[in-house]
C-alpha cells in the first residue's frame, strides 16, 4: 500500500520543483491511481482513449489528464472531452481533427507536438525538418494551443546517445518557440532516463513503472 506513496516521494524529492511530473498510469488498476491521488499526485498520463474516459469518470475532477499515446482520429472526441493536454500530436491530420472537435465543444485544446528523434522506426512523431510547418499549421487552427514539444530518446543502454537525443529535443523546443514564443514545455524522460532528460532541460517528465511498478500486460 505504501509503495506508490514512497515511490512518488522518492521521485518528487529528486525532481527540481519547476519540473512537472506526469504519473503514467496506463494499464494500471484504478486503486493504484487512487493511492497516488491520496499521496497528492494530480497529474496522470494515459495512452488509450477508452481507458482515459473510464478512469476520468471514476477519479476526482481535479485530476489533470495528459494523453500520451498514439491517437487515432476516430478517438479524438473522447480524448478532447477528458484531457487537459494531448502530448502526442504526431500528424497534421490529427491536429486538424483535434481542433475541429475542440471547437465543437467550445474549447481550446492544449497540445504538445511530438517529435521523432529516436533511432527506432516504430516511434511516431514529426521529423525535425517537419516541425516548423507543423507549428505554423497548429498556430493557424482556432481549436488548439501549442504549449510545447514532446519526445522520446532511443531505447539504448548508451547514456551518451540518450542525452544526445534529449538535447536534440530541447533544441527543437527552441525552434518551436521561434514560431510561437509561449510554447515552452519540453516533455521528455521516463522511468529509466528522466534524470538525463532533466539535465537536458525537460519541463515535464512522464514516469510510469518507477511510480506504479511494472505494468500489467496490454489487453490487446
Ligand atoms: C508508457 C510511457 C511512459 C512511461 O514509461 P515508464 O518507463 O513506465 O516510465 C512515458 N511516455 C510515454 C509516451 C509512454 O507511452
């Protein structure tokens, strides 16, 4: 019972006060989220629209939900209804769909543009050379507000490579700010690499297994 509380305390003690913690609760049972909430955590990360909707309905209203998974356009409505921030915007089509849905419900959706800098082909996101165009499109859409950038480092044991990826993401954050100066958030770093991300300038870290323990297997 105390494990989640202790893990949270350990992370928050090491995290600079200005860096926001997203507790990545995807695939975790509701009781785990409730324990984190009872320990004071208010910002949670989910990667599936249906799971986000179910958990948002069951958790208190003051939770700030960050959507961090690959989002299909047919699930956008559900996510716009519940998320405070969509961190994983990885295509112009998705940007447009989010803006349309947000407009319909009379809100402006805060988003991060996800960039792909890691070596793995499977990861999604805008390529560095696509970022400026994506930022300009985002700025022209009435239903979205770009507040920053999100990225992942290569999955490797090489701390050097991971740090290099994080520095690249932070540089891309500057590119983004040259187009839209208020978009200052840099979301990077997970359980295994968040301290390197903070060193490289992260303003948001997304930590899952380091808080909740290992995830139950995916249910697909
Ligand atoms: C699952 C996930 C995380 C958290 O991963 P951990 O290694 O459990 O901390 C962070 N970011 C994204 C985008 C994820 O999908």
